C-alpha cells in the first residue's frame, strides 16, 4: 500500500504534500492505515491593536512540542502570513518566536513557500481575462480585484481607460482575495475549477457574467499546481508542522486550508489549528464557516490566548476575554485560558491565577513561551490532556445556509460579539447594497441566503464601541459583497482595509 511519502516531494528547504491525491487514495482504500486526529482550536483575546498579536503561533508551537514530550502524536496546521505586512513589520509572523519557533521562519514569514505568489498570479490572470472581455464587448464592468502581496495606497481604487470610458477596478492584498478563499475551502482540483468558473467576473448591461462563460479555466488550475499542496516543516524541537493557506481573519475566513487540516488528522492523533486574530474573528469563522458550512471537524478542545496587558490593563475592555472563554465553553468545547507572559511579568502569575479562579475558568496555563517554549507547558497541561482524552471526535452542528442572511448576521452578533439582534443596526445604504447583492447572484441562478456569511470587521474591536456599557453596544451593518466562487457573502460591520499599509521599520 502507498504511504504519505509517495505523495511527498522536496520543495526547497521544506517538503510539499499532494494532500488532494493522498486523501483521495485513503478514500478509495478504506483499509489503508490512517489516523483520525482530534482538532484543537487555538484562538485569542481580541487584541487592543490590530498590529499586535497575542501570541497564538508561539502558543501553538509550544503546545505541540509539550504534547510530543508527553508522548502524544501532535502537530499543528498554520497559515502563511502576508509578506507585505509581515516582512514590513506591521504585524507578527506565522512562525512563532524564541524557543517556540519553526526551523525556517523566513520561509513562512516572507512568502517563500509559493502559495501566495501562485494565488496572486492566478487571480491577476483572471482579471486580465476580464479586462480583455471588456475590450471585446463581453463585459462592461470588472468586479474581481487585482491582488498584490505588496500594499499600495494608490491602487486601492483605480479607473482604467478602455477607450470606451473609464472602468473602475481595485487592488487588494492576496490573503483577502476570493481565490485564496477557494483554495482554503476546496478539497480537489476539480472543485477549485468549478469554483473559479463560478466567480463573477463582471457584468454586461447589468447582468452578471462568470469566468466559466469567458475562458477555459485549466490555465488557472495549472498555476495553482504547487500552491494547493501543504508545506511540511517542523519546530526547532523537531515536531512536524503543516503550513497552508493564509487568509486574514478580519476580512476573510482566517483559517488554514481544510485539506491541510484533514491531511494532518489522517497522520496524527492531535491537530492544533490556529485561527487568525481573536475568538470573535478566526475562531468564529472556523466554527461557523469551516465547520458548520464546509464540514471541517468541530474542535475537541480550545485554548484562548491573551497577554496580561490585554486582559487586565484596559478596564473598559476587560469583559472581552471572559466572554470568549465562556462562549466556547457554552458550545461544549473544553476551553482553557492561556496567558502569554512577556519578560518581567512572572511576578503577576499568582494574581492572574486568582483572577481566573474568580471568573470560574478552568485551571489557567501561564508562562513566558518565547523564553521557555514547550518546556514551560509540560507540567501545566494535565487538565487539558485529560479533557482532550475524554472527548471523542464531536459531531458538527448544522449550518445556517438557507436562512435569511441578515438573520444569520444577527445570530453571529449575538453569539460571537454579545450584541442582541435588536441592537444590530443598518448604516444608510446597507439595504441597497443587500438588494444589489441579491440581484447579482440571482442573475447566475443562485440565492444569496445559500451563501456562508463572513463578517468583515476591525480585528481590534467586536462591536461599534467595545468601551460602551454592555446594554449600549451595537453592531452596524454597512455593505454586502458577493463571492460566488467561494460561496461567501461578505458583510462589512466595521471599517477594515483590504490593502493596509506597512510600518516604516
């Protein structure tokens, strides 16, 4: 019988695995040896600033190193970050730090594994097809943006002169684009081809036109041949780690590829999945998009990471961390608070444990993981291991597709942000945007209510004003954007750029 090694090839300093091929082999050969790993979700407190991580990747790497030291076959699936933001210093990377890091962080943080570049090239080629269709009179608008890994303020909104009048276009960062979502959510090259064909390229006299009507899509799928293969690397302690996909959690789905997670579950007993930003962003999308709507495994346990400063130093926002922990517990997911200490904060541990006990948390895990790595967790995770071993592979709750999209957003606001339905309000113009989105997808024979809902929001806030009193917090709906290929309806809640600028470093 074949093994995963037969589907693995060297790719520079890392390896690439044909996950589509291997998982198809397992499906066709049910007697082939495989595992059925449990998923652990690592998420975080909502950061005080968008550019400041709480330490999810460092925690994830330390956790799997600690589990391996205890004899548990654990791994992690991470996202590749956006080079234009990470390498320029605007936010943390995806490779951990200190004693909880990967062996080749530059490969992950600077986009050298190939996924981002290939997805960028493929979507830009699609836009070129759309622009050519304008020349040929097959389109009169272009709705799919060009993408780049390097931010450019001047390209956020542009107009192209086709000799028939200006046609509006725009550019977004690669992780935010529709093709990234398609790669993240697809389980085969055939599915990628079908989804790309369903992307709405633009309109002609008000009627939507899909890419499947314009061109043969084999060119796009060929560009993605290596990008759809998860990269296999390892921690500095030798623990295997899979890296695949890289959507932002505030303006996209914020999770690694589903096929990357399924591959890891077939090879290991515990698979730690890190979702972007806080529990209101990436974790919400893992649960409500990946699991409920796309069949990903429901977590058997979760860790919610925070810094001591985020949790305790801003009294007006202290409600957010307990809200996140308690929300996941109410979903039946054993959830452990983890406080990621910085240098000089060790003396705060007794007070942090006391506060956690007052809040009714499970035994908190506290340590300087940058300094101590997995060794700082080995003796603290007895309760976590016990809880994880007591839980099987949970059934995934039903999805919400088919319900009115506004009702779904209200449900997300109530469950993920703590804002009841009656305090979800419409910004002037939202209803017009919603009507336009409904009409657009109806033009290709689909119903907007059958799309998964993705909240587009600020990564540093859960509501319009997190400092407001609990009974005064609101969520404002601003506009709707259709992504027919990925099956996602993006609903803007708070201002969040899809082409943010880097810091000067």
